[in-house]
C-alpha cells in the first residue's frame, strides 16, 4: 500500500456547461496539486460532488485521476452511497485501477443502521473489495463516535483509518488519543488544521487543502519543523479563507478559489449554484492575504 500521510487535497470534479465531466481539467488539477507539493489526492468525495456521480462517471473519474497521477502521489477513491450493495459495486469497479484506498461514508439517507449493522457494512465491503478503507465520518445523522470508529478499525481487517469531519476538535482529540500507531487518522476539520496536526493526526483530507494547496503544505511543513509561529500565522490566514468559503455551495466556492490560482475547475453540477459575487469577493480577499498571485477569472 502506498504511504498515506500529509496533505491530501480532495479534488473538485470539473463539469462543463453540458454538465459532463471535463477529463482534461481533471488531469490539469492533479498536476496542479502535485506541483503545490500535495502528498496525495482524493477524488469523488464531498468536495468532488461524488454524491452526484453515476457509476460510469465515477469509474471514469477515478481512472483519469490515477492515470494523471502516474504514480507520483497516491490517489484515494471516494464512495458516497446509501447501501452496502452499491458501495461494493463501486469499490470493485475501481479495485484494479490502483487506488491507494477507498474513502467510504456510512450510509446516509435518513435511517441510521445500529452499531452492529454499521460494523458489518464495513466488514463486508472490505472483504469484497480487497482495497484498504478509510471511513469518511461526515454524515450528521449517521455520525460515528470515537469509540465505534476505534472498534471498527480494531475488529475489521482492511479498515485502516478515519477521515474525521465536522468541527468538533474534542471528538478528534479523543479519536487520536486512543488510536493505535497503525490507525490512519486524517483531519477534515478545515478550520483547525494546525491543532489537528499538533494533536497527532497523520494528515488531512479537506476542502481547504484544495482551495489553497501551497499554503496548506506550508502549514504541514511548519508544524513538523516545529516552527509554531509560522504555523499559527498560516492557520490564521487559512481560517480567513475558510470563513469566506464555508457554505452550502462549498464545492463551487472551492472551484472559484482554484480558478483564481490558474486551475480552472469548471462548474458545479446542478442544482448547486455557483459562488455568489459576495463569496467571490471574500475568497479573492482571503487568497490575497495568503500572498497568492491571483489571476483573472476565466
């Protein structure tokens, strides 16, 4: 298995005016993220609007990203589905492509499975796909406690880690505190990358990384070099960007931030609206505060 650690941006999925994936822009974005120093990339997650992708679109996206990476960085394939059956189908479809891991949400439509059923969901999927699994703990009404996450990683071979989302750093701290050395704990608490790293997270997979990959890599490097004044400064600047982006159209806002840095990421998929004029102005100002040379929006 490729080493998974550090800054792993969740790529946006570029859609054209016809609402189809622009695979040329997928390749361009992977190159841009690698050029920024990213240690990996994830595709088909929330930032990548993976919940909107049909099976054929999903497999084509993963294939393009892995081909574009060409072994330079590991690529994680996101899976956002509402049944064990569909999750297995998607996992099997990309199993032979070379994905380093699958990033899998618990099922999320309204009804929450009990803990034993949740464990079985990941157990069956890991066994059927043979690909390492990272649990994407993000769905509010099927949110998994640190105790349950730790139990799944301990009891289910193939579940190697957790992408811990939502904004509660206490839950992150509890998870990191009791995780084993081999457990891969990634932060998706976008506003709090600095304390996440200081607590001992193995890395991060979060939208802010895709919006500002250069500064995000610099923050990771600063923490690991023990340069905490530099890390705190970057944290503050990135937090201003996050505050400008966080909204129900977060993927669209992330795409606008990428566009301003010379990485056109297409349009969001309907019905998600594009970034508003107010959001664009705030994102531009926050990126300027990161000393990023901005380009005119195409």
